[in-house]
């Protein structure tokens, strides 16, 4: 059942956000996109901090915003909880009083609000830190206090803005697992704004990809990974992606004819992972494969391997072992041949 249904249109100078998406009750959706895509503008619009130019926001069957009908709901009346990137805890209040702030604003007396806050701190594993001020908390502890504060108002919609970005790598994995548990228990809708694909894949049921103010792709992790539709999405899931013209098993891309395992006709995408790209000092012989000349543009460490950036008619990324790179004497500017087996080349309609 759709719980949140939004058509967000916001015009700010030369930038225009025009994005539609929906979230079901109990569903966690991640909004991803490059810098400047409109992610923060979308979050602020949902929270009531940025007014819509057009469109609407409907939550649990009622309109929060609908400019055409003169409907606008102030932020404090939205039943929305927000966890900001830097958490924005009140520095002069204890963890307990930070969490009690929401219930107090809703009309609860001081004793009831603090009792509710203590219960929430217990749920996030911080009952024994109730008296600490934000400066006395670690990054992971502050994140959990901010989450408890957002959940204490019993929100219908929970908004998380880069919720793990402020954490160091050591804290991040544990906090991510803890956050996933709490989001699973939240009965309302949840939207996570992030640029980190790992956070999105671990925490969200579904991904919505935003680029240049519009939704370019949405679906679960398997759908997005199998068929990326933009270069940004392809990089996100670690694939080389091209758009060309298909005629059977052959797809023409930038003057290079690629043979794919899938037969298509018309406009098509072609994708293959960097790990499928083999590099050779000369044109390879042997089994049928796609091959094209390329020039090494850059070499970077990528986990245990090296990520080779290739320029030429078909720019690509290739992953090779350090031993292979040394054997081939790979250096920027060197000319090589790149090859990918047809069986590892996927094609799908554009």
C-alpha cells in the first residue's frame, strides 16, 4: 500500500527539481544521485523546509502540500522525523532531553516526555548515557540519539540525510547494522538520502536514482544492478555502460562493433564489468571476443587489484592484478588492446 506519494517540483534559479516517487508503509527507499542532482532539495521539500513550486506531497491519505489548491503544512505539524547529516543535537541538552524535545513539543508534560525518551534511548542501546551531552558522545552514539529523537515523535515519514557520512570507517559498519535493525521495525515510510551505494544497498528495499533534478531509474538492487540506464548508475554498480544500435547479437558503439550474448534490434545498452576486460600488448587471437585498441589514461589502486582507465574509441575501466600490470608494463600513455568475451557482454533495450 502506498503510504507516501510525492510529485516534487521546486524551481531555484536555473535549477528545477521535478521528481515523482512513492514509498509504502514499512518500506525503506534510498534516494541516490551525484552532487547537485537535487537530493537535499527533495528532502527539504518533504520536510516542509522548502516550498513546492508545483506538484504535491500526500502522506497516509492526506495532502501535506498541494500548491495548486493552496495547501501547505508547517514542518512542526507534518508528523515527519528528520535525522540530519550532522545530527544537529542541541549541544546544551543531555541525550535524554534531546530525545524528549519532540514529545514535549507535542504537548507531553516533562515527566511523561522524559519517560518516553528514556524508553527510546533503551531501544537504541544508550539507556546508560542519558545524562551525557552531545560533546561527550562518540559519532555512532550521537547518530543513535538523533535517530531516537526522530522516532520519538512517532513519525509517519522518517527522513535520513546521509545518516552515516559523519562516521569513521571503523564505526560505520556497526552503526549501519544497528540502523538497519531500527528501520526494519519502523512502521511508517522511510527515505534515506545518500551518495554511498553500500549504505543504500544494505539499508533500503528499493533505490530511486536522481540526476539533474529528475528520476532516471528506480527499482530494487537486483534490477538496478542488472540494467543500469545512465553512466552514473553504471559507475554506482561497477559496470562499463554504452549506448548503441543493435542488429542481432552485434551492437555498434562509437565505431566499435561489440558482440553480445543477447540478440536485440534498435537502440540498446551494452554493459560489462571491469573484471571482464582483459588487456593485451597486441590484438588477441583465439576464441571469438570483442577487441579494440585503447590507451591507458590512469592507473589506480582498487581493492587488491588495479583499476585501469582506458581512453580511445571505447573508453572503459579494466581491473587487473598488480602482477599482470607489471608483466604488461602498464603505464599511462601505453597503447594496448582491450578484450571482452561475448558471453560476458550484456545487451538490453535502451
